[in-house]
C-alpha cells in the first residue's frame, strides 16, 4: 500500500470536502496556458505536482486555479479499490475520497 502521508485527509461530507469534489477541477494543462513567463519556483512547484500525480498513477490532472503569485493543481487516482481526488495548493495537499 502506498503511504498517503503527503496529504491532509478531508472528510467527503464536510463543507470543504464537498467543495473539493464539486468545484475543483482541472482547467489548464500546463503553466504556459496560465502565465506568459514564470519563475523557476513555479516550474519546480508544477513539477512536484506532476511527480505526485505520477506516483499515484493519477489521471484528470491539471491546474485548477491561478493568480500572479501561485496556482493550485488537482488530480484523481484509485488506491485499493477507493477513488480519491487530490488538491495541491501552496500551503497544503488535500485529499478527499470520492
């Protein structure tokens, strides 16, 4: 079993869990769709998101929101017969069971 230690679990019946399930979805599939140019730090953060997605054989991944200073990333994956949605932000990696 893979360790989910990179994530903060969110209850899927909580307000935050429902919001992640219903309202967070990939809208952009690379940094160039969001920024004309970007820093090395943004590229490194994006690479981290992609590596985390690959680690869990994730799918439906992409940038779910962005502003001039940061972005968030989301993807879904299955583990041991359960489906999950991950939402990576500047401050935390959230995970909710679908």
